[in-house]
């Protein structure tokens, strides 16, 4: 967070905005985010960090246009991009699924602005695989709220029973998806790859997903036509 505050402080200063001391700026911003996060958890809703940053800038007298605000939001998020990785064979796996006729969607609990996540996905060459992306910061509610899953299903034009949900958290991913009737896959990097008491399948890497789909298609009379990948694919896949 301090790294993000340093980058955004420099950005605002370079644009000529009068700013408080860095420590005052840092503490004020940190408190604002922590309070917004706590309040969102209590309300079981989501907040949008872009709107929060906009209010914060106005409070300190730094009025930004939308383009500058988005750049500020990116700088605020960018330190996380340097602390995450993509599975080496992930693009090949996603390309294989897409060439097999599947559509991929992201359903993510995040207070980061959608355009910031999309920029990250584009930077790591994954955006093209996900025509549908549903972020809780966009909708205002989080998994396991049924509405966030249903929004993705509606955008794909498919029923829950014809989708496959892949996630790494039981409470927010697997349980919520099961409530809507979706088959589920739990991703556990250190798991035993055995059947789970709640998830229909368990995988260690997304490269295992095509084999799971083939097995599931043998067990059901009609093929799966859509796949939803839970969370943000750079940080959790």
C-alpha cells in the first residue's frame, strides 16, 4: 500500500496539485480504504475504489478528469501486478478450451475498478479469452450473492446447469455456484486432486480442466457450453 501511495503521490504532485505531507496523505488514504472495506463487509456489499479515489482527490483539492483518475487507479493497483504470476501453460489451456467451442467468463470479488483489471488482463495477454467479465465493484454485491453469478450467466446467455464454475474458495465460489445449480471445480494447488465433499471436481492447475470437462461430458447427456472462471485469473489461477 505504501508503494501505491508513493506512486500516486508523485503522479498528483507532477500534475501540480498542492498536497499534504506524504505521511499525512498515506495515512488518510489508508484509513479511507480500510473504512470502506469494513463498511462493505458489514453491509455485504462491494465498494468501488475508483469512486473512493475520486472522493479522496476532491477532498484534498485535486480534481481529476476521468482519464487521469483511471491512471491514478492503475498506479494504485500496479504494485499487485508485480507480485503475482500466470501459470506458464495458462494461455495454451484457455486457447484449447476456446477452440473447442467454450466461452470463458470471469466472476470476481474485487473493489478494484473493472477498467483497471481489464488493463492488467490485457498486459498479460489474457483479456482476449474472456468476453464476459463480471466484477463485484461494478455490480455492488459479492459472491456468494446469487445475482453476481446470474449476471454472468445472463451475459453468456446460458442456464446454470449448462455452465461449469471454477473457483478456489469454498464459501464464495463453490457454495454460491452450487446454490444456482452449476457443476463446480475447486482449484487447490496443494490439494490431493480427489473428489471433494462439496465440489464436483478438484484440480491443482487449470491445465487439468480439459480432462475434467471430458469426464463430465461423459457423465451427462448434453455437453457443457460455457465455463466461468472465478476470481481474477492472474492472482488466483
